[in-house]
C-alpha cells in the first residue's frame, strides 16, 4: 500500500476517533426525533456509512 493511502486511512481513523468520542456523542443525545428516528442513531449510522464509503474509495484507488 502506498504511503499516502496509509496516511489517508490514519487521518480517517483520527476523525472517527473524535466522532465516536463520548463528549461528541452526548451532543446528539437529545430527546428530539428526525422522521421518527432518534438523532443519536442518525448520527451514529451516518458516521459509520461515511467511514465505510471513504475507506472504500481510498482502498479502491490503491488496487487500481
């Protein structure tokens, strides 16, 4: 794997570390709903999907 792809994955890991950190999660832990779904669940799943998509893009470029 190229060095720059490794660096991008490390940066993504730090972003996810901050995003899944408890103080950030507590910002979204409210009693409000968005289309009937708690805001915390939307935040968690959107961050997870974001991480999967970005990882896929980075790794797809590596294997081409």
